[in-house]
C-alpha cells in the first residue's frame, strides 16, 4: 500500500513533470552520433574491438548520487574511472551510450516515457559528458528483447552468438549471474571459463580482479572476455582492452535471452539466476548436471 501510494502521489506526477520538461528542451540538445548496430557487430567480430557501455546508472555513479543499483556504493575512484572511460579516445575501444536521443522507434510507450522523464531531469549531464564530434555505439545493443516492439530480437541474439563463435570465452561475473548457464547462448564458444567476482560492491575488489586477469592471461588472440558486473564491467572492459585483449561489457544480454526464450511480456524471475530487475534471488536452482558443468568452468572466486 505504501509503495502504491508513493507511485500514485509522487512518482507518477514527477515522471509526467520531467517528461513535459523534456518536450520543451529536446530541440535544444546537441546531436549525438552513433554507429549502427550492424557497424558495431562488424567491429566486434572482424576487428576484435572492445566495448564499454554506459547507462543512466553509470552517469549517476559519475556524479556520485547512484541509489545503490547493483549494490554498488558511490566512491570518488569509481566516479573518476567511469569518467575516464567515457571521455577516452582509444581506437580499439567502442564506447556505448544509450541511443535514446532519437525517436526510440522500436521501444515501448513505457520505455519512451521513462526516457523522456530521465532526460527531462538529467539531460545536462549527458550534454556535459558527451562529445558531439565523436561516434558512439548504442549501449542498448545488449537490451534486445524486453520493452521492444516489432523488433527482430532473434537476429540480434544470433549476431551476438556469432561474435564469440569458436572463441575461448572468459566470463567475469557476479556469484549468481551464471551467464549462459541453462541455455544455448554460449553453445558455439570453443571453451568457457569463469571468474566469479562479488555480486555487490564488486568495484571494492577491482584491483584483485584486474591483477588476477593480468597474471593469468596468455598471448592467445582467441580469448574473449565477457563481463557482466554492473559499473565495474564498464571499467574492466576498458582496462583489459588496453592490455591488448578483447573485452565486452555484456550486461543483461543473458537475462534478455531468457525472457526471449520464455516469450515473457514483463521482467520475470529466471530459474537459477539473480535478476536484480525482478526481485533479485531465484526460487528454483538448476539441476545437478547443469550445476556441475557450471562449477567446472569456474577458475577463480574473488
């Protein structure tokens, strides 16, 4: 009742207010330039470029007023590193920011309204941080199902699978993320190894994670790091790429794939996986065979 009252009395009116503000200022915003998703996939696949992604959460961490999303506390170092990545001009690293400055052609009315409210309140932050002379990838390239209408999600998932087809995949993820476990998302990878990092406040262990990667990475150009670790993934993919290896901040792609396979019409819990957008913990775990395979892939727990 309290939550319902909060939404009706405060949250919804504020969304309407900031959405109205956005409608008044949108024509004054600087234009943001993007690679198409096809261009991004080509660079990931054929040029082995890396990808660091930003969303509204990462912008909030830069300004040190994030609300504990991903259980990650604000800090001066996290803010500084995220800003360093966003402003970087490294040729081998694609920087992703959400392509929500346009029409959001395939996005649901709810997502469009959420975008309008967010930009109505925080547009000045994006305008302050983004470079109108720079080209970005769309960070929503990993958000390929939920909230989309008349969109070819199947094709997008196939393009992602093609990126790691035949590659030695090394996952860096939280303890209950279990990326690709229980589905065929990683089926065509040559091999899968996992580094398990803290599910909350992972950035507090950042130096332990990067030191392990640095000490255990070999010269194989076939290694591909996929990182699902909140804002820590944004920075890790950047630092690993600077070490000379391909790294992709892969975000919620696996959960989006699970929802796609289930034809879900809303964000729902997923068996055996932590879904922070659907209440967090899962009620039913994987079968013993699936868990054994997953556990055998783990090379380090930090």
